[in-house]
């Protein structure tokens, strides 16, 4: 199971994201749940990193582990960051709903 935790800042943007594990829906290399999860997580990280004035730090300490945290946002970039958080959470909640037992998502405010 993939265990993911999203911590939101006071404006609704992603402050911290942590994930570990594997979906175990299919054999390694052909697991659509792991692939979809990875695309959502990496895309959120890339989108946050591309915001002018944002500083984001990431860590992938091994297979099945990925984390990032937002170190700095300008007031102008906070709205974009909140939109990225909404996109990430909608996608992860959809995966969790469609593939129960493969993903466990925790959200903190």
C-alpha cells in the first residue's frame, strides 16, 4: 500500500508531501496505480517548483519513497500553489476511491 500524507498551509497550498510504499495492484513495472500516483506526485512537485518566487525541496531516498516541501512562496504565488494542491488532492482522492487498499491518503491542515 502507498501511504501518502499532504500537509496544507494556512492558504490551502501544499506545505509538505510524503509518500512511501507500493500500490501492489499489479506486478512491478505494470502497476497502473503506482504509475498514476507517481505522475500526480511528480507533476505537483514540478508545478510548484516552476512557480516564480517558490522554493521547493525534494527527496527520493529510495524506491517507493518521495517527499517534497515548500520552503518559500511569495504572496503572489500562493494562489497558484493552492490550485496545485487542489489538483493533487483531487487526483489522489480519486485513486484512493477507485483502488481501495492500494492507497491511504492523510491530509492535515
